[in-house]
C-alpha cells in the first residue's frame, strides 16, 4: 500500500508541474500542449494516477485494483496539495493566477455542469492512457490532454493542485473537488462499460 501511495505521490508532483506550466503560459494553447508532459512522464515511468486508472475498473475490479486506485488517489492528493502550497509560497504570481482560475470555477459552474465537465475529462483520460497502453504510442496523450483543457473540462488531480496553489480552503471548494472526482470516475468507466455490453450482445 505504501509503495502504491508513493507512486501516486510521484504522479501528483508531475501533475503539479503540468499545472505550473499551464498557469505560467500567457498563451492557453501553448500551456495546454505543454501540460501533456505530465501524463507522458507518468505513463512512461508507470506512476499511479487516479484518473488514468479508474477507467480500467470494469476490466479488473478485484480488491487489489480498488486498493491501487485508492492509494493512487491518496498519493495524488498529497502530492498536488504539497506542491500547490509550495508554489503559492515560492511563486506568488502563479498562486494569483490559480486563485483567479479557481474562483471562476466556483462562481461560474453549477453542480451538474461541473459533473458533466469532469465526466468528459474522464472519457478523454481513459482514451489517452488506454491508447498508450495498448499501442505503445503517446499520440493519445498529446491530443487528449490539450483537448480536455481547451474544452474547459475538469480534471480532479489538476484541480487539487490549482486549489492548493490558490489558497482557497473552504467546504465549497472541497465539495467541488469531490464532484470532479465523481465525474472523472463516471466518465472514465463509460467507454469500457459500453464495450463490455457490446461484447455480450455479440455472443450467440
């Protein structure tokens, strides 16, 4: 369990770095593309990222799979929150950018809207990781990551970093993050479940 949590912590650090470059870029298109470095390194190093693993639960949903998923989420949260607080202290300009970003999320989105945005992100995260795993190519990552960012979809682990860096600590922010986690999970398992249903119908 400790090893899996540490793996998740490592992934959280990389997501935080991706968040930093996105906040630092004046051009959002450049920032969205450069954010891809986070998932690229996570996949190549084999670190545990919650949004990259939840979509595979329909394939393997035994006790070990659940433990791995929860350890990844815990490690991701610790890693992103630690980096977020550090960034707010060491790079105040990024903290200010994160505060504007997070306040807009809280003020401009209802619960259903946030859930929907997170679900779409979950679909893209599953595709990015599954294409990498099955075809040994980073193409899915290089396209899916910019697409979810530029579309305004919500990524729970990235949002953990943004909120930590923003300094916004409230029950409202906590509720927002759990909504995104739920949406990412629902979106992540959507295509695998549909695929399983399709296979069952094909059987004679």
